């Protein structure tokens, strides 16, 4: 019954008191209490499951109003139970403050406070909840009870430091996000987590052919490339982003005919205002390409960052993480005496953090993890099996026109479980301390720069 109406109308009905002739589908009838309790309990459970599904599927169904509706239905159920308890035992010490012939238990108030508690617990917000609930009622009477409920919710949630529903979605999706509220002490240098320069795609300042640069862009998915004097000395000269480089190449090719053997320049002594890169020789025709291809050059130095953010290899990892939090760079280059040693990203910091946490909370051998992690894996495997079964049934009924699961067969469950574990960065299975030596870290954490390769340069062009 309570699931058939709109959530705002449901909250309005649950917040109202049983005064006068008001009676929403028998909600205020004493002989209908247990039926209402069962209905509200089922409403709470089912709406909670629906909110989890809709939020996990990234459906724009909102989270504020659904969470308040869940709390309101649960709070009204508790209020009806307390009212029934008061009617049965009116002289109990718990109800000693109740005055005779005056309504003592108001289920609508329980629904109101339950909505505030649910919103505070799901979103992990405190002061905003008090303001929102005050704006809903406009009465100062409920401010103090709301503050008490929100404070209690905050105290309970502090024992579960996993964060709110938004924090958990960031964690499950593997987004590279460093929480400002977390403080770490790894006692290692940033070079412990950096990607060494030998594993990077470096761009020499001069001499790289346009064809080689195009192949590099098509075969790699790096978000940027360090610019060095040459690949041997690795003297750092700057950094150029992938989007800027792809845009510059496209504009240079569209402006005039350019030979694939044209030489690319990424660093020059004279800096000019940023503009479309152009050839250093006048426009040429098809007849002149063969003779001019050996001398044609393209200047990309205007699109390169000549002062990228760099740190020393011995900088503490905690300081590098604070730089990511406060300044928000995509990458930090590691250089020593002008020579590039590597680079570090938020992804590298999170991988190391997850590995250290997995080692510290392991069950002695670091293989099985804690009981909570084992239960999480078991629950996820059950959900995957159930989802695969539903997908197969739907596909069979629809004749293959509707396909809910991408993988079919016996291997789909295992691959889905493995992919989920990697995406969440559950780095278990190694009992060594990652702070002792450089270790390879498995798992997939998105860089935040992935996208359609055909869209490269679109953002810069629109800007």
C-alpha cells in the first residue's frame, strides 16, 4: 500500500498526527496497528533494496528523498509499536513523564526523526540534515530532537569508517579519489610508488618524426608524455598532455600538407603565445613534398608545459598525497638534479595504500583477509550468480532480444567476481609488507582520463 504512492505524499502522510478526522488508510486505527506495522516493515525493506539497485545502476532517481522515505516508514513503525506499548503498560517507569489525558506518544514525530536519521546515516551529513528538517516543518520544537538523533547517528556511524553511500560508490567503482579526512603514515619516499622513467613513453625535444608520434598516440593510452632533452640523459624539459598533443597534430595536418617524416620540436628557447602549430617552411604542394620532407619541422613547444609540478625522489609519500589533495594535479614528475626519474599518479598512491591496508588487517598470512572481506566476496558471488540466472531467464523469454548479462556460460561468474575484486583494489594474497620492498600491485583503479580515443582534442577545441 505504501509503495503505490509517491514518496513525498508518503512522507506527508507519515509525518501527520492522528488528530481529528485524519486517517490515512486506517493508519490511526488501534485495531489495525499490527497490519500497519507489517506493511511499514515491508515498505522499509523493499524500498531499501530498490534504492540500492537504483543508486548502484546509476539511475537518476535521487537519494535524498528516497532515504528520507525509508527513515519515515521505519520511524512510523517504531512510533506505532511504542504507542501500543504505552497503551498496554501506561504505568511503566518508561512513561512516568507522560501526563494523564494528554497524548504522550506521537508516531508522526517518530517518522519525522526517522527520516532525519536515515538521511544523516546514508549520506553522512549532520548540520545540513538539521537545516533541511527545520525547513520542512518551520517549527523550532523539533530542532533539539533532530540534533540528538543526528548526533546519535554520527556516533554510531563513526564505528563504521567506510563512509557514506557516495564514498562506497567511489570505492566500488575504483575511481582515483583521496579522502581529505584520512591521514596516513607510511614512512616511505614517493619513489617507492612511482613509475620509473624506463617504463614511460618519453618525447625527445627534437628529432622525433611525425609518423612515430602518431603511432605512439595510437598504441598507447597515456594521458600525457614527459618531454626530455634525449632518451639517454633524460633531462626534464616539460610535459605535454595527450589531449593537447592530439589537437595540435590535427590542426597542423588540417592547416597544410605535412610530410609523415616531418621533425617535431617540443622545446625551443623562444616562447611565443599559444597558437595553432605551423610548419617552419612555407606551404608546399604535392610536387614539392618529396624534396621538402627532409627539412620540414613542426613546432609543438607552445602546447607543452615547461614548468610541470616536480618533486624530489626522497619526498615523503604522505606529502605527495597532500599535494594531490590540495592542488589536484593529474601527475607529479619525479626529478633529481634535473634528470627525470619517474612520475607518480593518484592511482599509484591508492594502490600502495590498499596494499598496506590489506597487509595490516590480514589474518596472519595475508591470503584470506578478514572475515568481513570473505563475507563480502561470498555475498558478491551470490549476487553475480543470481544476476546471471535472471539474465539467462530474461534472455530466454525474450528470445534473445533482451540481454542483461554480458558474459554467459560457466566462466561468467568467475570472471565477474575477479573483475569486481580488481576494480575495488582488494589487494590480498601477499603476506609481504609493501613498505619493505618494491612490489607489483594488481588491481584496476581508473585514471579518470579514459574515454573514446576519437574524442581527443574535442575538449580543447571547444574551449
